[in-house]
C-alpha cells in the first residue's frame, strides 16, 4: 500500500522534477560540505526569489486560461520597461517643481506601464484566440518580434533625461541606472532586517506575497472561476455559458500586466533597467521555473509558482559557488547548468502534453 | 462437398471489461455473395468488424473467443496489415483519403508500383522511383470497373463527396488478391443518385467473385442488393435470412424487437397544458449529427423522447437549442423567441442541459464535485458568490451546503463534496451533471444519452431520478437516447430522427415494427 | 470548371504570396534608398546566396513530412562546428579537410537527428517549439563540452584553439590557414582566376544559354508542351540576361571581378536534384503521405514515426553540411555563437521565399535566400541614409527576420482554424443537397 502510494507519488512528480530536486539537494549538501557562506547564499536566494517571483507568477493566469505558458510575456516586460522610462522621464521634466521619492517613482512606473500592458495584452489575447493550438510557438515569436521592434523604438522614443540617453548618438542606453533617483532596491530595503547574517528583503517578498494573494483571490472570483473552466475544458465552459475567448483574453492580459509589474520589481532589485536584448530570453526562465515547480502546460497553481521559484532560483544561486570548487571557469558553469536545466525542463513538459498520440 | 465460404466466423464472443458485447456469432460469406449485416448502434457490428480486422482495441482488451476461417483455413488476425494481406478490404465511413493527392496516388497509397534506379541499387528499395505510368494505368482500370469517368490524375480535393467514396472503393478493388470487401455504412453521406450508383458498383464487384459484407441500417438498400441478410441485436445473432424469404417489415422488427420493461407508470396526456417549447425548421451543423430541418412541440410537464440511430441527427437537436453548435431555425420558449447560437441566452431562458459527452462536455474532470455542481449557476445566475461592488468571491459555505443537499437528494456516492469527479463512477458522474442542471432551477431539462457508459444497476437509478424530477417538480424533460427501450420506459411521446429529419412521433407502446421502420428510414405503416 | 478570370487569379496569387510580394517591394525600396554601389551589392549577394542556399534547402524535407519548420537544424550546425574544430586541430586543410568534415559529421548528425526525431514523435503538433527549445538545450550541452571538458577531461594541446587557461576552446576559431574556401576555391589562392571560379558575367551568359537549351531539351524528351507565352517569357529572360553579361564583359567593369564558386554551386545543384529525385521515390512519397495526413498514412500501413525520424535525420545531415559550406566561406567562426542564428535566418529565408509551415520547395528556398539577404545587405546602408545611423537598419533586419516567422506562423494557424470551420460548412451544404 505504502509502496504503491510512493510509486504514484513518484509518477506524478515526474522524473525530470525528481532529478532537479535531487540536484538541488546535492548542491545544498555540497555547499555545506565545502563550508560556503550559507548566510550569504540564503540572502541572495531570497533576493532572487523575490525579484523573479512576480514574473513567474505571470505564467499562472496564462496557463490557467488555457493558452499555455506565456512564452510571449516579453510583451508585458516591454510595457513595464516603457513605464519605467516614462517615470524617469517625468521625474526629470518635473525636476524643480516636484520632488519624488524612489517609492513614488516605482509606483508611478507601475501605473504608467499598466495602460500599455492592458492594451497590448488584449491585442495579444485577440491574436492568440485566432491561433488556437499553436499558441506556444506563436507567443514565442510575438515576443521575439516585439523585443526586436522595441529595439528600434528605444532608438527613436523622445526621451530627454540625460541619465537615460547615450552621451553621443541616438536613443536610450542599454542599461539605465535606477540608483540616482533612489528607485534601486526600494522594495528590497523596505522593512528589511537581519536574522543573524541573513538579510531578509521584506518589502520584496511582501510585494510578491501580496501579488500572489491577489491572484489567489482572483482565482476564486466569478471571472477567475470562468477562466479556470475555460482553460481546463473549453467545451464544458461554452456549455456552461462562459465566453471562452473572453476568458482567454482576460488571462492573457493579466499575464501581460504581471509581466510589466514583474520586470519593474526585477529592475529595482537589479538596480538597472535593461533594454534592447535584455527581455529577449527572460520568458524562458519564468516558464521553466513554473514548470519545475510542478506545473504542466495545462495546469498550474500558486504553489507551483512558489516551489518553482525556490527550486530553480535556489539552484542558480548555489550552483555557481559550488562549481567554483570544481572548475576554473565557474561563471560559465553556472550559466551552462541554467541552460541545460531550464530548457531540459521545458522540453520534458512538452513531451508530457499528450500530443504524442 | 460442403459449400466453400470466403469468410467464416464461428462462435465469436467478446467481452469488454466483463461486459459481454458479442455472444456466439456465426457468420459465413460466399464468394460473389452480398451479405447484409443489420443492427442498431451498439448491437455489436463494429466490434465484429474490429475482430475481423485484428484491431488493437480487441487484443488490448483480452482478445476474443471463437474462430475465424478465410477460405476454409483457420486464421488468427492480429493486425490490420495482416487482414489486408489476407485479402480483406474495408471501405470506411470516414474517408481515408489525402485531398492533395491525385486519384492515382490515393488508390495506390503505400502500394505504389516501383522501378529500380542507380540510387536504389545502393540504398535499397526505399529509394526506388515511382512508376507513375503503371500506377495510372492500374488506377484507370479500377475506376473503369466502377464506371467512373473522372481522370485518374485529378486531385481528390476537388471531387464531390460521392466520388470520394468511389476513390476509396477503387483503392480496395485495385488490390489483386481482394477476396472480401466490407462496406461500413457506405451510403450514409451520399445523395440518392450517388447511393444508387454505389449499389450498382457493389453488385458488379460481387459479380467478379468478391464476397461483400454490407453494413447498413437502410433496409430498402439491403433488400435491393443483398443475397442474404444477418440481423444482430444486443450482441446476439438474431437470424440469417435469404432475401427472398423476408421483407422490410420483418427486418425492422427483428432489428428493434425487445421486451419493453415498462416502469410502472400510467399513460398520461398533456393535451390541455400549454406548449412550452416549439421548434420550427431547426437546422444544426453538428459534425456527424447534422439536423436538417426538424419541427416539433413539447407541452409543459411532458417527458419527450428523441430517438433514432447514431449519426442521424438526434443528438444535434439538444446541442443546437443549447447553442453549442451552429444552428438556425426558430425555437420558441412559451411563445418567446430564443436567440440561437448563444449558450448564455439558452440558459437564461431556463433551459438546462445534460450532455451526451459526459467526460468531454459534461464535467471538469479534475475539479471537485461541488465546483462541478455550482459553476453554471455561478456564471449565469450569480449564485454562491459574495459580492463586493465590482468584485466577487466564491461563497464556499453556500456551495458546500448546496452540494451536500444534492448529494443527499440524488444519492451521489462519493467521499464528500470536495472529491475530484474523475474518481467517481459513471453513474455518479451522471448524477453530478444532473445536479448541475438542477442548480439552475430549469423549466426544461435536456438530457442526452443519460445512461451511456453506466452500469446496468445505475441505469435505472438515473432514469428514476429523471422521473422523480418530472413528477415532483413538474419539470419538462426532453430526453435523447440511442436506447429505444429506455425511451419507451419513461417517455410520454417519442420522436424518431432519421437523416436529420423527423421521421415520426410514436407512443411508447406502439409496435416494434413501427419503431424499426421509422429508424431505418421507411415510412411507418400507419404513417407518421 | 471554368477558368477563373484574370483579376481573381491575381487576387488569389497576391493572397497566397503576401509575404514574398511584401519582401520584393521592401528589398527594392531598401536598395533604392541605400544608394548602394551595384558592384558591392552583387559581390555581397553572390557570396551570401552561395553560402546560405544549402542550409536553407535542408528545411524542405521536414516541412514535406508535416513536421513544420525544423528549428532543430541548430544541432546540425553545432555538429558541424564540433567537427571543424577537430579537423582544424588535426591540421587537415583545403578540400580534403572539407570532405573529411563532411564524412565525420554525417554519423554525428544522424545520431542527433535520430534523437531529435524521437523527441518530435513525442511532441507531435508542437515540433517547432520543441525544436527551438531543443536548440537552446543543446547549446548548454555544447558549451559544457567545449568550455569545460575539452582541454581538461578531453586533452587537447593546441594553443591556437584552446584558451590560455588550458581548458575550453577559444571563443573564435580561425579557419583562414585551414578550411577557409576549401570548397569555394579548392587548391588556389584568393583571386587566382581558374576554371572553378568563373566571373559573374561569364557564368550568367552560360546559364542563359545552357539553361534555356537544357530546359527545352528536357521538355522535348518528357513530351511536355510549353505554352507560347511561357516560351516567350523564357526566351526574353535569357536574352536579357545574355545581353547584360555581354555588356558587362565588354565594358570591363568591376563586376567582372566577381567570381562564382562553381564547386559550391555544383554541390547546391546536386542537393536540388537529389531533393526533386527524392520526392519521386517510394520513401519520398511515404514522407509526403505522412505530411499530408498521419492517420491515413498509418491506416495504409506506413510506419509514420519511422518516416518522421528519417526526415529529421536527413534534414540534420544536410544542415550540418550546409553549415560547413557556410563557415568555410566566412573563414572564421564564433565557437559559442555562430550556430545560434542558423535556425532563425534559414527559416526566415525560406518563408520569405513563399514557403509555409506545410509547403516548401526548392524554388521557395532559393528565391527566399536571394530576397532575404538582399534586405540584409541593404538595410544598414538604407538606415544610415534615412536616419544617419546604420544601427537602425541592423535592428530593422533582425526585427524583419523574427516578424516574418511570427506572421507566417500566425497566418498559417489562423488559416487552419478557418479551414476546420469551412469543412463544417461544406458538410452542411452537402447535407442540404440531399433534400
């Protein structure tokens, strides 16, 4: 009986996830044995979880609404970046008249990005409703195309703030610092405290927790329930009087909005807004994280988001110093392990979709 | 010397998960004979054919009992390929054709004529070139045999439906060693002229000494071309008759006949009550169940049955009225016009629906029982919600209470309201579907195939539940079912749908012959 | 069936070739705006088409087998680079080196192709996204091997290739003393005229004459009749091409210094002939069948999964050869980057040529390479002329590559949904006809 239950558990858990979990354990044990600075590892793990959390959360409404992991969340990311730049620009233009704190500017950035994200999300949802069955591939290329057309936009948008522009030439810098205006680490430092040597980035984690809680509430609202049904079984949903296409658009829009908010959280923690190639491959990290957390391309919960964030980002944080002990080129080793795990997990999830007849 | 049969099936029996679907079937077909195989849906025809073709579903479920003989030799057919090699061919109901290929390419599919070339001498016969000239000649020959004058190099995509059927047949008769050809409801999609052409073609195929097994429910076609006719019902061979010794009426009776287990209920009349539902010229575009203009009226408090064979359109009616498949025509609820093609509107007009596709449309299999029960009411009537201005939140307590009530009322066997419905048995799943329909407080309840895939014991429970709802709540019920017996046991009137149209409306105690004739597309003796 | 009138045919033609037509217009505009020297343009385009054509052709077979655009050719490119690193290390140079690369890479790509095919059989319907992600995954494995293992676990003592730390291959591999121009220019120094490197005008003249004659003989032999208008078009085309060549030769312009790598083109021509021959064989026909309808193919007794794996293996081998041709022309490659864009640019090119997810031919591939690289050459110059910034053009062409793929995929998916809908409607009318 127990053996059967164990076997069932292992099957549900899946070999890929098992390997990753084992790998994480191995890394943790290795970290202890190698006498690495555990407090520092834990600190940077917490920061990374918080900074990626909302981006990973953005996968949830997309999967639940039935469009699958949102490989095109770069669209939302771009809207967030745009909001960030507008906020910085506004601060520059209104300089002298008003003074803004970093917190004001952070929330202004979120506010500015929202209309873009909502509109883009709706258009994107409209498109995805027309390509049912091929959402993942098309989402990926919508993302790639948008990132590359925004590269042109970064060159042409009429921003005048000298912190953003190249000293010579055209357009916005590749990295725009958020330190000058006090936006950098605004969430990380909010109410942050120390337990021993471990720094707890309270504001960052709190923000992620609030977003997750709001999402949890949404999933229990009328609209959220409709979205769940539409994603789970569109034919059932239609019969239950649910507008499936509308639900999918809501899911896509929500995902895009969370992408926009998510990148701003990421940026304030990182200290820079990264433009141009920056957002290109970020969706894959978020997709892989939620899949590692136990989601499939059709099913996901908030627990998957959190477990995924802890596992995937934990590995990334611990892997580098552990690799350092074995190889001279440890920086690339961390990057290599991330590539293999991230894409291996996505591939594994794709083979589990049951489309293989 | 005993007569030589191309195919003999002796004492064939088959069980699926403990249910006996075929019992000691004996069937023999001679060379050049056209043998009709007649039976309702679920009578066991397709299972018999699956055995003949060695389909995987048979062997994956424990094989079959009995023996097969091809030209007197015992064979054990394990794969469709093997069946093909033994000279058994099948003309499918759904076309196995590639639209972008020419007729020739389709006819010679995977049997292409090849010629060697220098590359193939090194890399093997997979690299041999196609000999298109020889292939075209072969295709021409097969098409000529069917009296089809279309050029063999035409692409199939441009052909009318009827000709596609001929392309299928041409492919089969092009096989040199073809001994037995099975036609599975070949005329279902054809116009009358096309069907006549096809019947002619079948005759000429038989004249060449090929045995033909003709599966259909169109009794007049059977009477027109078959030499002998076998009737199967409920997995049992009822009778094999020579054509000369029988007639359409007898076949109809043999096909349908069964004892009607009447539930103890009196004949009721609703003639004086209001007309609650009026359907006029309803067309529904549901793949495989097209409705081509159906009109009928249902009175308040009635249990109205809709019967007929699969693929004839009976399923399409409820799906069309509920807005699940594109429909046009006129549907009046208490004289008020119902806007079609909008499920929300249908639900708002106090209609509720229990789908025939329980697992596909009827349930969210991985959600809890309670969520399955309340979701439609949440979405359409804002029940079970806390409201905070524009925001809403599920009222867990109210849901739980209602689900508990339903579990008690309908006697749903489960571990509790939070159980995942995938783990429930078929009968209990069906009750969950009914509970959801009830959560809407409907005036008219559509129920399609309520007992499909349910244990025998649970079947009568479901039917009793429906009866109870009708009697206690005065709910009008429109029940669609392939099982005539079930319709006859609880319905007040039964409409029979054939070819997407209303063949007639019968009383439950009308004779088997009448039901059989209507179902096979004949005029009833007393006229509909 | 009546012949549709001209305006309808034009409309249908436009609708079916939107992407290509847009690209022709875009390329022409770009060329005009850029104000490029025709000599520089021709020099560049001849080079780019010669080195890319083979890679793009490798996409045709999987499309025909119904597996969509094969983004996994990136793996073939990695295999090619791996082999070229070792052949460079062993010091085999020139044409023999190239041949050795091709021989060695074949079994390696076959294995990769087999594994990829297995993966695609498990992700039916999602092959393209699986191929794309597989490329990223393989990138990780490739880096693990060449960055961490070579020089360490796998000994390699070659300061020109290995990083100064002794572990890992350098980020760029220089082929200039080895495999560079091994195929383009066998056994000769750069700019040494020889028979295998005729000038562009002479080649054009030869193509004009021999091509026309060959085509006419071919039609004669096949017994196919050419319509008058088509014949007139062919002859006019040849005459124009011929007179242009003669004019160039006479004028002695710079264009006479542009040379065609004949051997490379023979290889490309060979591949084209092989592909068209292949679809006339049993295996090719099976592949077409599987591509049209897996279910029907399976019922007819074709081993669908096996055929799909073969298609990917063939594509993978072709891609690895194509990448070898590509790199020997460039003469240097970035160890950890050169393969990355192979999938993107090849797929974009074939789509520009008019291919779709389920239809691709030699014509699409060749036209696509020509158009796509025209835009590629002219857009930085056009960007500089229009905005005073070449960066604009560079960003623009990358956007176009992604955009073309996105748009074609979306159009295809949309069309498929509409078709499923239409199918239902025709069934309904068929049902009504029965009345």
